[in-house]
């Protein structure tokens, strides 16, 4: 998957990755895909919950040795 | 916007302010319209850091001296140890990459969180609008909060 925007929030802790994701989404158009890179493990729970609350589409997640990668599609 | 959240910030302690701003920012980042009401000791969170010895009369001056420093110098609700606990906590938070209260306040404003201040503590502490940070939107009373909270899905008192 080729994201439209990559946001690296590695090292940041709650609630900052969610705040940065919300800010990044403002710069994106409907249907565009954001790739979020995080190391805070609560993101596994928080990112899908944020998508559910905001109506953005949670596409997938990938974990490699403590590094998480999420793909989220901005709602159209 | 999906819903509203109203948060009363009654306290001026670092731990409680962190909790209030963490929730406020998560709510705002989730598309909610967030209003924070700073009442009683919470007013100290939105006071200018350089505001010292404000007011007239012994008691307001006493209060302003012992609550000085603004959002970057809040005490801890437990183990403050005359400020040492607060200092160590801020250092620990920084080492763990956890945002400080001033950093979270800046994010809150960026996300459109409204800062309202209760009028009564302003009178008690003899504070004027210029003693508060520029980010404060308005000074209001209890009925304003009730109207906001009545239309909110989330209301908190911290």
C-alpha cells in the first residue's frame, strides 16, 4: 500500500500520536491514506478506537519488534 | 464535530492538570468540541507565570505568591515535598517522552479547545484579565457551564 502521507510518531506517548494524527488528517483529502508509525504500545488500542469515534477507516496494522505501523483512510 | 465534552478543572496540581489535558486533547483529536472551565485553584493553571504579588490586601498577595509560576510550575497533589516532587516528576515525564502541561496546552489550543475561567476565584484572588494567559477565551459564571455541560456527552470534574 502506498500511503499519501507518512507520520512518524516514534517515541511519542499518549495522547500525542493521536493528537498528531488528528492534525495531519486536517492536511489530507477524503479517501487519502495515512501511514502512522508509533512505538507506544497503547496505540494498538487507541488507533482503532480513534477510527471508530471519528469515522475514519482503519485499514491494517503491522508490528515489527516494538514498532507499529498503521494505515488509516480519511473518511470520504 | 462529533459531540461535546465539558471539563471542569478545579485543581492546580500537575498530576490532575495532566489528566485533564490528556483527556481534553484526546477528545478534541477525536473531533469533539471541547470546553475546559478553570475554577477555584484551576485558575492557577491559566495564570501568567510572571504574575506575582498581584492583587491588593494580604490574603490575595499571599495566595498569589504561594501559587506562582503558571502551568510550567504546578505542584504535585502527593509527594510535592516543597516543590522537589514536582521537579522530579517533570524530569521523569520528560525522560519518558510524556508531554508537559504547557506543551499539552499548546496542542489543546491548536485543536480548538476552549479555555473559560470562572469569575468567583478571580475576585477572591484579586486577579484581572491581564493576569491570565492570552489563550483564555472568556470569563464566565456557573450558568454558562451548565448550558455547555447539558449539551455534552462527556462531562468531567478534575
